[in-house]
C-alpha cells in the first residue's frame, strides 16, 4: 500500500503565476487535509476535504487559494497569482476516518521568485 | 496564549541519554499526536493518544488528560533520532490538527 503521494516535490513559480499542488491519499482514505509550513514557522491547517466536498476551509486565505478533491483523481491545492509570501512547504495528509491517525505526504516545496 | 506549548524548544544531548519532550495544551481535545519531522522535511506520525501511555520501540508517549499534558520519551537515544518533534492537537471535529512549534532535538555521537 503506497503512502500519501504529493507532486511535484519542488515547484518554482514567478510572481503572478499559478501553482497547482497534487495529493493522492493512501488507498482507502477518503479524508484529506492540507497544511502549510512557512519558513521558520510551525505547521498550520489550511483545509479539510472529503470526496467532492470541502468540509472545513477555515485555515485557507480568503483570496487566491482553492482546493478540491474530485470523485476521481487526486486532491488539488491551487494558488492563483502567487506572491513571494506563498513560498512554503505544503503538506497533505490523509486518514481513513475523521478521528484516525493522519498519514503525511512528503510535501511540496513551493518557491516563488 | 498559544493553545499548545512545547518544551524545550531546542535540546542537544549525547548518544544514549534518556530524552523527554513536553507538551502542554489549554483546550479540549479528542486526541494528541506526536509527529517527527526529519531534516529533509518529511513528517512521520509517531503516536496518537487519547489516554494513558503508548510504546513503540524506544519511543514512549504519555498523556494526562486532567492536567492537559503529554510527554514524549526516547530511551537510549541515537544520532538518527535527531529531528524536530511536534505535538499536535486533534479536536475530533471537522478541523485539522493544531500544531506546537516543535522541539529541535540533536543527538551527538
């Protein structure tokens, strides 16, 4: 059983471009969480999704950020018109049930030039 | 005040020493998680606790729900244990984890 997969592992974008980060949860996991780790800061919750539904996006910036978890395919975190402050490591985690251990992916390191 | 506080922030010890990392929190939780983040950045979930004590190899995690406190212990520490150890709170609802700032542990040979 493969672990949580994230791609790309490293992503470089120029200011104003779009960034798309992908997360494939572990097989059988229907709960996906996205977290952001800014340089020299701790992890912060962004959004929690189940298949085709956003359950809680209270940690997402109000503008430019969106997330989806379609019926088929990976979960996508999309950042439009990136700015330098978006440079961070973005981690995805999945769990089979809401209160279970979360399994983390390797992260995507976004650098905005 | 942060909902979750870890101590110490940094810890350097010699190989073989017994290590204790503490986590205190101020809110109701459904579970407390201990995570390990290696220098390469990957995150591994070590324990999820709602009561009592759990042991896995040289790692032991305890939690006291009444005192809102948890500890992570490492016995016979080894340089490969060098990492950031993060305490995280699960609320049992639809929100994600709330993380402590982490403890940077260095085990010197």
